[in-house]
C-alpha cells in the first residue's frame, strides 16, 4: 500500500514516523507555513518539519481544487490517511483513492468535529478513545474500522492526553491498514465539537468545582483558563488532584474567593459546591509559577475574589 498522509498537528507526527519506517508514504499533505508569534518568519507545522527530516515529499495546498487533485493523483497512491489535518475532502478528491482512512481521537460518534480531546476532558468523560474510520462526506460520519478505548482518571490535560493519544496511534492503526479492514456503521447518537477559542478559557466560579477543574485541564496548554484579579487576567494553568474525586461541601465564602495557600495542594479557591486548588498560575507580565511563588509575590491575593 502506498499512502498519501494528510496531517498537520504534533499529535500526528508519531504515526508519520511509523508510516515512513514501513516505507508507506508517497506524499505528505499538510498546512501552509504560518506566521510565528512575532508575525515575521513563516513557521512550518510539526508534520511538515518532521516529514522533511525524513526525506518525504510535502505538498501544502491552500485549497483542494483541480490543480491540487491532479498533483496528488500523479503519485498513484492507493490510499488517503488523514489525522489532525484541518481540511474537508470532497468527493472528487476522495475518488482518487481506492481506500480512505481517518484517525479521530474519540469514541465515535461521540465528539465528532475539530476538538474531541478538549471536549472529552471538558465534559468530564470517564472514557475516550481512538477511532479509525473511512472518510465520509459528512463530518466524521464514516464507517468504523477499529476502536481503541482509553480510560481517563480526571487528571488529564489537553496536552497530556494528546501526547498519550499520539503514542498509541501507530500500534493501533498500522495493523488495521496492513490487514483486511472491515467497516461497520457508527452506532449511537452523535455529539459534535467546535473550534476552541480564547473565550473558552474564561472561568465562571459560580459553576461546580468539578466543572471548573475540567475547564482548567481542558484549556491546558491552550487557550489557558483565566479569571480577573484586580482588573487584570490571572491564568490558572494547573490544578491539583482528580476532577472525579472532588468532595462536595458547603462553601461559606463568595464564589471565586482565594481562601488560602494549602501546602502540597496550592491556592484554595471557593466555588459553588466545594473548592479547587490552583497549583500553577501565570500573572500579567510574568512567567508561569507555582502557587507558593505567586503568593510570595502577591501576599495581598489571599482573601481577594477572582471574577
């Protein structure tokens, strides 16, 4: 089998490496280079950077139109394999290939769409997984070729779960690709995710402690959960313990109050039904720091209310 691999994000790099090791890659399709943080030099995405290191050919079309289709077709590949690609492939492009595959990091049909890892954490799911499916014309609607469940313990961040998924994908996907895939329709009521924005990081401390705990973890490393302290954003980048084992209790303090600094846990913050403990924070114009360092620099923070 010769494969066109369509991917962009860092989560898709280990699978790229595995495909290259088996000499399966005809072409890598990935996103155009994007401006860096300072907006000057163009930066290649992780998949492009690694593909070039592996000596693979890379194609970076802005859109998949006739010229792009003809270019891809010229490679004569048997299959298209997509993972964290960010493009929607139409029927004319898909018709180039005998087989089409998509790797989706959720238990489909739950969490179809662009942000399944974020959403699994944000919704407090106890289980997620990886699905290998055929590519359908609708969003993640294709039939399922295989599923790998992943149990969650309530401490995962979007970053740590993405790394875990990335490491599991190659050994899960390759045997299916190299075998005789058998597809079955998706079962159950689908749910859908949307693109994550900076606004998703704004914390509402009137919500439950488990919900805010999940939000902080889902927003790490981006867009980072935050609240306002003295009119300036304070980012909470780490939280203690598991979101599945938070004890509900009566809270006398106003929601959002920084109650105390608890040794071994962090900043104790009041919510509607209990407390969370912020372990790491990012104040304005400062570097990320642990809770004790934050209090050393802001001793007046204890007793203040995050809004």
